[in-house]
């Protein structure tokens, strides 16, 4: 074969590195200089299967292991999101000469390559040759890791895969829309099963009592009647009207008894009748479980998608979520696709036959479209689809657990339907939604203030408990002053004991005796003054504690009055706000 000069050029890749992400850590391989011609020929691709030939092309440059399994999981999560971590950045900066010219880095993930080029200014390559090299590295990676065995690598890969899948599945438990989808499928299946079982039991029991099928048309009530009546002869002989009156009214009970007396059915053996009653009890249990499941579905819809359930109802909203796959998918879809959800077959049939496309799908079951005229069904379906998109986005991307938006959107749809029928102008969408957002913000502020009010009494109680021991300590400290009082008699005694010794002295004179008496009186006066001071201090401490208590009580009363005034002002503002807005309109 002949090649041009441009095709025969040799492309020597002198500075190409390849980043390989494994469960053990990051590995950086160096691609040896090679020719670009013939790299993708089948002979070269088969040579990648041989490690001896492949090791001549690619050699291990450096390896950075993960210190723990948690670190491996976090690195894997960030890399799959297309973000460059500091751990990987430091590894690349230390092992790659970024300043060299003609440098390129082979990367398998496209998002990670853009992040590396933006952060480190390295030219990232992701072509067919690098992908073939990655295929060979996945095959021969454990051979490059001489210190670890193939079994250790497989265990690390398996553990990381399990932890990675668990971390990706984890999200808010209260907003799990898969429960809605599965419960809706089960409700539909139970409806089919109950209908088929009830038809079968009607045909089976009609051989004995055919007139009952015409009197009682409801499947659930028919099964209950079979369980009570059993044989029509016992209905005539024994009085079972009291049991039947719990299910039916008096007129239907009289009709059943009259039909049993003049019935054209055949007699049935007790064994056959036992099987029929068992089957009837199973149908009753299934229908009861179906009611409980419907209640569970409505509760989950009010928790996960309150605005959609307020606008369309629980079952229709659940059908939209199940048809789109999830609540996030429903929120991402435009109004045109939401309008036709559930009518895909009719849409493709119309496109093939070049006929008119359908105007509505699941939304046709709503009361809005059934109340609209034939010419306005498409218009109201389009408007309702737009409002369901708004409700779905509010439920999916906001943290407000309220259905006020859904109720307001329902009012807007009612006004638009009234506009189509009567011609009255409807309120604009943006004004009404702004009103709802202000109302939601007010409610959140009130809830926060209520939480603060609940927390403050608890703190006050704790403070009181902490203060009471301190007061007790203060009261206990007052007796410590008593030793001073007790010291005074000892001083007196000492003085009295000292006076006789002085009397014995020969140098005592009458003037000295008078001075001693004066000193004794002054000592007694000082002791009495100390006693008065200690008593006054104890009384002052008690009066201070009483004053503090009275001050706290006054503060509490003032706080309660202030809170009541604030609540009254808020109510007055809320009452005045709609009046002002009406005057503006």
C-alpha cells in the first residue's frame, strides 16, 4: 500500500503520562516513545494481551495508595463527579514535570480531564490509543503491583464497589419517590385481582342464589353478604336481618329476604359452601388491604409531593411520577411532555398516520378537563400541565413542606376554567405566587419564634436550679461569721482572767483601775457592734435575694406582654395585607 509523506510521519511521544485510578490508589504510568503508525492494527492490539510486550510500551512511574477505605470512597465519589481533589493534585504536581514542553496526560474520564486542564494547565489526551492502553492496564495492573496479589486487588475492588453503590443510593429517606411508584403498581394490581375474584365468586354463588347478584352490585358488599347468608335456607329459617342491616339499608335487606324465599337457584352441599365462604373472606381481606394501601399512598404523596397532590390529587400525581420515573425527572420535563404523559401510543400512532396528536394523557382524569367544554379541553390541559410543572419543581427543589403553592395553583386553574366558561379575567400567576412565598416566610418566622419561646423557659428553669444552690451557699456562709461572735466571750474571759493577775501586782493604782474598766467597756461595745453588723449583713443578703426574685418576675411579665403585643401586630399585618393588595388590583 502507498502512503503520503504526511501519513508516514513518526509521532514520538516522549512525555506522555497516563493516570490510572484503581481501588488501591492512584497509579501514574509513563508511555515509552513509540510510533503512531500501526498502533490500532489487530497485531498491536493482540500484543497488549502479552504482559512482556505491553510492559515495553508502558512502565510504572509512581503509585500513591489510599490510606483507608473511607479515603478511597471519598476520592472515588469526587472523581466520578468530575472534581479534582487535593490528594490527587499533590500527587500529580510532585510526579509530573508540568513546566516541560510537549507534556500530555492520558485520562479515561472526560469530566476529570477538563478539571485537570483548568487547575494544572496540563494537556489531557483521551483518544483511541490511550483507551487501548487503559484496556491493557486493567488487564495487567496486578502484575505491576509486585507487593500485592491479585486476590487482594479483587477484594479491594469488590469492597469499594459495594460502598460506592451504597453512597450513591443514600439520600433523604423521607423523600423516597420509589415507594410511591411501587405502591401505585400494587394498587393497580390489587384492583385487577379483586375485580377478577369478585366476578368469579359471583358466578360461583349464582348457582345457589342468582338473584343476589342483581340486588347487590358492589363487589365488597357482595362478598360480605355471602359470608353472612351462606345458605339461603338458613336465611329464611334464622333471622339474619340484624347482621345484614349493618351492611345494607332496610330496603335492600327486605329485597334480599324476599328474593331468598322465591329463589330459582339449586341447593349446594356444605363442603362447596365452605369453599365459597373461604374465598369470599379472602376477597374481603384483599379489598381491606387495598384501602390501607391507598391511605399509605396518599400519606406518602402528601409528604413527598404535597403541592402536586393538592393540585391534582394523590392518585393522578402518583401516576405522573411513576410515568416519568421519579419526581426529579417530572420536574425536569417541560409542560408539553407533561401534558401528553400516558398517551405515548396515541402520539406515535398520530405521527405515523400524520393525524392530529393527542391533547392530554393522564391529566384527562382530572376534574378540570371533564368540566371544560370540548373546544376548551386542550387549552385547559395545556394550562394545567404548566401548573403541574411549577408544583413539581417546588416539591423537588425546595425545602418548604407546605401545600400552599398547590392550593394557590388550583385556585388559578379554577379561575382560568371560569374564564373559559364565563369570560371573567383571572389573576396573574406571578402576583399570586409572590403572595404565597410571603405567607410561607411569615409562617417560618412564627415557627422559629415559637421554638425560641419553648427553649427560653427551659433555660430559665436551669438558671433557677443553678441559682438556688448558690443562695443556699450564701445562707450557709452567714454562720461562718458566728465564730467572731464566739470569739468575743473568749476575749472577755481572757480579760477577766487577766484582771486578777493585775490586781495582785503591787504597782496597781486607782487611776489604772479606771482605765482598765473603760477599756473593758469599749471591748464589749465593739463586740456588740460586730454582732449588729453580722445580723445586718445577713438581713441585707436576704433582702437582696428577694429583690432579685421580684425583678425576675417583673421581667417575665414584661416579656409576656411584649410577645402578646408582637403576635397581635403580626395578626393585624396579616389581616391588612390582603385588603391592601385588593385595593391595588
